[in-house]
């Protein structure tokens, strides 16, 4: 069996027919998961946890039951992640997506991620299907909580941290994210479905395509005849149906897509 060609760090071939399709597209959706932040040093759900969290899977901690059972363990995990995001920077994938937005009349960025790296790369109007780390609210009465400025001082491997108390009812403050078993914010989910149903091209970038209902978006796009382009170094359940599978890191593939589109439109 021939050895796979080593991945050339600065070149990724974009198929001509994909470039032509993109050059004629009017409505484009980019749908992202944790993999788009991997090259910023943010571990994905699949990578598993490190430090104190090594023995926990994200799925064990990202639930209301886990928070009720051990609020300090779960709040500590989210503060550790929030500090990681505050210390991270957008990578070329986030920057390429922000540039892609300028090329299309009708563009939607729908993310499963709870970090703000898309916004910090210059993307506007980002739809967060699973909430946002920088937001928090009371678990009991939903009263919003404003994180103090600055980066929380967390020891290397993370630690348990007592969640703040709600200023209105003294309940525990929780992260402003959607946990497993919780409904997605209805207006954001409706918008995401509408965009997937109307688009000419949908990019699915850096997601294992395993978490629903978000993972249904590429199938919705395919169902009405859109071109679906998957960007992921590894295969996912979407490989069998995606129109194009670009198997490489988003931080290399997406800049190559933008460069090819610019060349086609020059
Ligand atoms: C709900 C926020 C109902 C928290 C997250 C069918 C229909 C509906 C629901 C279900 C269903 N079947 C099962 C369910 C339940 C569940 C579910 O889907 N479970 C899975 C595990 C089977 N879904 C839910 O619970 C959802 N809620 O349905 O509620 C309801 C309705 C009404 C009323 C009440 C309830 C809620 C799901 C949201 C959970 N919250 N995040 C937090 O961040 O802590 S999910 C979380 O994991 C992420 O947000 C993401 O969405 C998901 C998967 O992560 P990915 O982003 O895909 O990342 P992952 O690590 O998995 O993969 C990374 C990928 O990147 C890999 O493929 C890797 O190869 C690739 N990669 C790595 N490096 C790079 C790269 N790609 C590109 N470049 C690189 N450099
Ligand atoms: Zn409260």
C-alpha cells in the first residue's frame, strides 16, 4: 500500500469544480465545530480532557445533572476552558472564514463552539447553537451573571471552583452554554435550519457530525440540492454523503479555498 503523501503544510489542492461552484454561489453557510479552534490550541471534545479533567469525558461534565451533583467540578472545568480561550488567539481557519464572508451576498456562520474566536477573527453575525462561554446565568432563576474582567487564575491542570452566587436569589451561577439534554435556543436553531435549507453551498468544518440536532444541518442542505463541503483531517459520518471531502486541517484548507476563490474572481 503506498504511503500517504505527507501533508504539505502550505499547499492544499482545491478541486476546480468546487472553485467554479463557489464562484457562482450566492448563499453560503459555514457550519463549524470544535476542530476549527484546534489550531488555536483549544482541545476538541474528541481529544478528551487533560489535567484534573483527564478522568472525565466532556459528555459527563456538560450536563445539568453533573452540575447539580458537583457544581464546583463543572464550574471549575468551564472556568479552565474560559481561561484557555482568553489566552488563545484566532487561527488561519477563523481568519479565512471571516474573509470568506466578504465574498458572498448572503452568508451565515453557524457554530457549535462556545468560544468567541470567530468574533475575534472579525466574523460578524455569528450564530452560536450551543451558547457561549463568556455568558453565564443563575441556574435557578436565569438572572444573567457578568464575569469579572481579566483572565481567571487557574492552576495548570485546572481545579474545582465554587460557582458564584446569583445576586437575585443566591442560587448557583452556571455557564451560558447548552448542555446535553437541553434544548437549543429556538430562534438560533430556526435561523440555522432556514439558512441550511436555502443555501447554495454549506461548509461543515471541524465537527465530528455526531451531536444532534446540529449535525442534521449538512443533511438538510444536501436534501434541497446544495453542495456540501466537509473540511476535516479525519473521516466522519458525513463523508459518505458530502459533495466534497477536503481531508486536511481547517487552518490550511480554508485559506486555500479563499485563495482559489480570489484567483477565480480576479
Ligand atoms: C437536545 C456546549 C432535546 C457545551 C455541546 C437526536 C436529536 C436530538 C437530540 C439527540 C439526538 N440523539 C441524541 C441526542 C441527544 C444529544 C446528542 O446529540 N448526543 C450525542 C452525544 C449522540 N443532543 C442533545 O442533548 C442536544 N439537545 O437535543 O435537546 C430537547 C428538546 C426540547 C427540550 C429539551 C431537550 C444538545 C446538544 C448540545 C450539547 N452541548 N456544547 C460545552 O461546550 O461544554 S455539544 C459539543 O460537542 C460541541 O458543542 C459540539 O456540538 C459537540 C461535538 O463536538 P464537535 O464540535 O464536533 O467536536 P468534536 O470534538 O466532537 O470533533 C472535533 C472534530 O474536529 C473531529 O472530527 C476532528 O477530526 C476535527 N478536527 C480536529 N482538528 C481539526 C479538525 N478539523 C479541522 N481542522 C483541524 N485542525
Ligand atoms: Zn437566581
